[in-house]
């Protein structure tokens, strides 16, 4: 389903190793909407993983 809306706020809910991204907004006709993306994986990289020259 495709729809146009104006994003107002974005947050996330931590679900173990995955997260749900929530995008709150309003449609062209003024209705409120919350789009949820459940495909986001949490990813943490350590600075020890890279040979950084600062």
C-alpha cells in the first residue's frame, strides 16, 4: 500500500536484536498516521574493529 504523508516525529522500540522504527505523520487530508518498519537490525561496531588513524 502506497500513501503520501508528512513525517512529524520518528522514534524506535528496542526488540532484542531488532528494532521497530516508527514514523508519525499526517496525510494530505489531515489524518494521523504511524508507519512501522520492522526490518531494522540493531548494529553496533566497536572502534577496535577498525584500524582508525585519528
